[in-house]
C-alpha cells in the first residue's frame, strides 16, 4: 500500500460520509448521485487492492496475507450491499446507513494500512 | 430523529403477520450495523479457522458460533416476518447473553478461552458494539412487536434462555486442552 492512495481513500470515505450526514440533517434519503459517489469510493479501494497486490509480488513486501485479503474482501463487500440496502429506504435512515457504511470502509482501510505495516 | 420508522409512525406497511417491520426506518440502520458485525465476525472466524484453529479451539469455535449467530440475526431482522421475528428474538437474545457471559468470564480470567474472541472484554475489540447492539436489537423487537391477542411471535425474550452458551463453551468448566 502507498500512503498517498490511503489518504485519497480515507478522504473519499470522509467526503461520502459527510455528504450522507448532511442529508441526514436535511431529512433526505440517499440519491443516485451518492450511489455514484459510493461507486467511486469502491473503485478507489479496488485500485488500492491491486496496487497492494503488485507491491506484494514485485517488492516481496511481507504481510499476513489471509488477514490482509480478508480485510480487503470485507472492505469491498460492505459498500455495495449497504448502498443497495440504503437506497431501498426512502427516509433519512437511508442516509444514516450510507454514512455508517462509508465510515466503516474508511475504518477498514485504516486497518489495512496497519496490517500492511505490521508484518 | 424523532421518527424511528419501522411502521411505528404509520408510514410503512405492516407485515403479513400483523407485526411491524423490523428492517425499515431505524431498523434499516440496525440491520446495517448487524450486517457489518456479521461480516467482521465471518472474516475473523474464517481467518482463525484457516490459520490457527489448533492454538485455541474453544476461542475460535466461539468466534465461529458468534459469526453464525450474527448472520442469522441480520437476516432475521431484515426479513422480519412472524417466524423470522422469533429467530431474531432468539439470536439477538443469545448475543446479549453471550457477550455478557464471555465478557464476564474474560474479566475474571483473561485467558480462559486461550485467545480473545469477539465477545471478550464485553466486545472491547469492536468498540463495544457487540455489547450495545443486542440490547438495542431487543428494544427494537419489543418496540415493533405485533399487537393483538393471537400473534405467533413471543413478546418477551424468555425463549432465548435455553440457548445460553453453557456446555462446550461454559467458562466454569475450563478445558484442559485450552492453551
């Protein structure tokens, strides 16, 4: 993993969570644009995972593989499912769900960074 | 945040069984948090089973059991029909007892299970979410309980009692194989 990419992902998660939280305050449900935002965050996490995989192979970076890829899998699964689940709700709770999911992905990404550096 | 949804405000339709939905309104968030915890528990237990099960079989069996229960609770709360409501009462009640029993056991004797589990230290490793969540879940099931005289769903968490994690995972009977 590389630090600039980590920062980009964390900022993207924070932005999505902030956007959804603003909707909570406004008593609005998740809109399509926010789902696109979630897709962007998801794509960034995929890019990050690919970069990590390449670094593991090319630089022989030591890492607890099963733990690391387990976290990657969880991080990739959370947002799409939560986004669909949130979009089905048409109250402000919809936005709460998206905000929680975005924060979760940010947290998982932070854990990935720790696991990456731990081994 | 006054409107908790879930049919309480009358904005969502009641389920076929006469109960109010457990997966909408505030329940939408509850199911989300349960789902995230379920994924966390699945990830943890698969990792433990795959890489180091023999190191602490009791702790890692407990992790697997909790993962299964979290998945069941998530599905039950999301579905929310009369039968699923019973499943929800049992699984959420089981979690409440599990986190209290394992949390208390780990407080008395930190290495009782050989390794930490999701429920060790009352869910400390997960920001105490495993401690808070089942009680929120029980409150939500109670709040959305069906009205009427002949509802299938029980209105109290008593049915969860027999599923208390005694037996193989009982903290009172330390397994000599642990550690």
